[in-house]
C-alpha cells in the first residue's frame, strides 16, 4: 500500500502565539528574542519583519540594523507549549502514527485513512486554524524526505505578505520529477561542504545528482554517496517513528453538513470502525474499551464508552459496541456535526478457548483477506450492504 505522509510546520509559530495574546502586534514587524545588549538572538520573526531581511537565529543587533522599528518581545514558553499541545492533539485525532520533531513541527502517517491525502491536509489545516487560530503549512508525499522538501517548496512559493498557509502535494510516482529542478542544497544530507563539492563537479540540481553515476558518488563520498544517490531519486523508506506508547486508537469525521439520518450515521460508524479495527490489527493490538464521540450542531461534544467482555480487533465487535452506544445516546432526528469511534485499554490479543478457535481463526483469516483487498484495490473495494449508497432504479426499456 502506498504511504501517505504529511509534514506539518507551524508558520512563524512563536510570533503567531504572541500575537494571539497581544493583538496589537498583528501586522507589525516584531521578533521574539533577546535584547541586543545581552547579545540576544532572534528566535522567531513576523512576516512583516522578514520583508526587511530579518531571519531566525540572527543576532538581534543585526535585526535592528535591518529594521530599526523592529519590536522585540520576550518569549513565553508556557504559551508555546500549550499552543503546541492543542495542535498536536489534532494530529493524534487523525492517527496514532505521529512523530513530533519539535514544538512546531511533526510528521504524520495517514496511510490508513481512506480520504485522499490532499483532502486530509486541507481539513487538518482548517481545523488547526479554526480551533487554535494558528497558521500552518503542509507537505504531502509518499515518504518523509519528499514531504519535508515539498513543505519547504510550498512555503517558498506562497505569495502575499502574511503566513504562507501552503499545501504542497507530490503525487505518487512523481517524486523524482518534483525534486529534479531544485537546487541540490535542498536535499537532506547536503550541507555547505557537500554542496560545494557537488557544485565543483557540475552538479547543481537534485536532477543532476540523480543522473550522476552512483558508483562515482560512492567512490567520492563513501556510504554518504550511496545515500545521496537514493535520496536524489526521491527514495526514502524510513517509517514515521512513534516515540510513545499508544494508549488509544480512534477515527472521527466532521460532516460537511449536519446529519440527521440514522442510516448515514450507521454507515459512517461502520467505516470508522473498520479503520480502527485495521489499525489495531496492524499494530498487533486489541481494544478492551470502545468509545463513541459525538458533537451536536451547537458544538456540544460528548463521549460514551463501554468495556467489552474481552479485548478485540474485529471490525464487527467494534461496530456493534459503537452502534449500541449511538442508539443509547442519539435522539432520532437530532443533528450530528461530528462522529468518532475509538478503542482504548489496549493489550495484545489473548488466546481464546479451544471451543472457539476454529471460528475465530476463520474470522481472522477473513479479516486479513479483507485488509489485503482494501490495501490493493482501495478502501471501498469491500463494503457492507447497508454502506452502499442507494441508486435510482433504471428504466429497463432504456
């Protein structure tokens, strides 16, 4: 299955958080950093300040030379940590496969989600803006290397004077073509010294590097040369690394319009349950508790949960529990804005009694076959009967 990797970077994060707490800073040239008399350094600068050439990591004395009216503000770590937590919560609501690189940057593997990667990125960007009022840019690709570079390119290409709020998508199979015209210094692993050595060879772009004989790169740069040859072709097999224990797995969806139809709610609940079950099986886990999340049209949000008789990774078990919670919570006709399904109290699947081994083993094989079919032909290749949208009857005479 082709991977869908998103790289998220919060635009001018420290400055945007400061402006939220002090709206008088909006639209002004300002920077977060230390005083010049204390040999301070710019930690972050607003986009109006960047028009004067001010940049992060620049001595504040130099920043003030470039922009004499630059406003300097001290940093507020507690504000930044809280804002970062709110943003990262949105990533974890999508998937548990999140690798946070810093307070304002992360990779997300959304390969398990049926929604196209571009749509996921657009929805994520909107949710972060609506909830936290923070701008972010995203790069989307089949691997971490290209997703990161895509984000850099998207931000650099954005017009306007404010945060870029860019989304740059590299389609599967287009990695090498996307990278080819970029300067070789854009590639991970190409620092100033390596870039100088490559330029001396006449290698200016990543495309030049990709077409250079791999054996010669290995001869000149050793193992690093082999890595450069691979990366220049857009190849990166690293997995997004989760550096914490997964405590729950969940999926949710926000409807474009509030839903009052029970069949549509059950259909969505079934798809979410399948997503949760598939991720449980891939992680080798089973959930002992099933949770339902609902948000009404007035934005009131509630959760309900039930503890199962035994932990499960089966779609049917998760759906049956979630549906029972829905029927016990939802009043017929009440508008629903958001619905979500989750599994918690995660454990390794337990061995069943001999009496049930044959039937459960058959179901396990069936589930694995369905997972394989969906991975090969798409998530909608296999559906429950009630999930299929009804069609208008056709005239047999036409």
